[in-house]
């Protein structure tokens, strides 16, 4: 088992949608994912024995897994450039089959995929939900920082210059500089190439730093930084290519 741990820091505000809050009077139109916990006011630690209740944002592991997989599929050119969706399956003639099998080995098969047998069917990656750090939770309890912010957005019709969809909408975000604990694991089985699997995930995390997590990435939302993940994209790619070419 390979474990990768880091601090995930928001460089810009993050929006990953949660339950619809639109029916509440005065509620935001698009709230973020959140959870309620009991925590210690002194340390910020979470536990049912503590009395202070707090509502806080979190990042679902499924959101991270899906984004990293998509970025790697695009990077290795395993996705139809005409925008018809992922073609990482046994029927595809697009992209290098060796990289296609590597992605499926790490993340599992896409919906509707068939014909791949054996060990490749066992998903290797385990992305866990990311919760705010104890220090951030303590700062929030002390009133020093806010864990949520509201941003007004609208969509403009480029032909008429008017707003679409009824005007301004309130989008809830997690503010920049909020820190989360990031942990994921890679299951390693007999005959697996540990370095190849690990470097591929590290490449995906570095690609995520250049892209965006969550919604409205094209508007500047969702830029993140992994504080303990080192290595340049080109160096990681070379290491992956070298292992792939070894056969």
C-alpha cells in the first residue's frame, strides 16, 4: 500500500456543490458541500465527546478522483478531441493502449466498459474525503476566519448584452487560503510497478494544480496547491514513459 499525504490549500475560492438551498428564504442559490461536527474549542479537534457544534466545508474524495482521472486521460490523449467523451475502454483505437490500461488499473473501468479481464479490474486508488485542518477549524471557532463566502455571478447573452436566467445568483464558495488534510492510498498487488503507479498519481495531482477543482474553473474558481507534492510534470512524465517502455 502506498500512502500519499499532503496539505491541500485553496489558492482561489472553491465551489463544489452541495444540497440545494434554493428553497430557503435568504438562502444562497448554490451552496457548497458541508458537514456538521462536534469539536474542541481549544484544539480544533473533532470528536463526539466535545460540545461545540460546527458546520464546515469538505472536499469529497469522489470529486478529486474524477478530476485527476479526467486530467490524466486528456494528458495521455485518451479522450476524443472532438469532445465525445472518454474513450478509455477496450473498443478504443485512440491513444496508446499501455497508458489506457494504466489509467484503468488505477481508477477502474468506465461505465459500459467490457472485455478487460484479470487484475486490471481491481481499482488501485482510494481517494478519501478531505476535511479542514484542526488549525483552520480553531481559527474559525475563534472568529478569525470565515469558512464560507458568497459571490454574485450572472450569465450574459453575448448577442443582446442582457443577463440570462433571472439576473444575479449567489454562489457560495470556500475562501482562498483555507487548508484541508489530503490523504489517498494506492493498493499494490503482486507484479504491480509501484513507481509507475505512484508517479502517475503524482502527475495527476500536479496537473490539477494547473487546472481547477470544482465548478466555475474558467471564472477563476478552484485553483489548489498540494504543499508536500514535489516534482515537475516533465520529469514525472519521463519517469512514467521509462517504466512503460520497459514493458
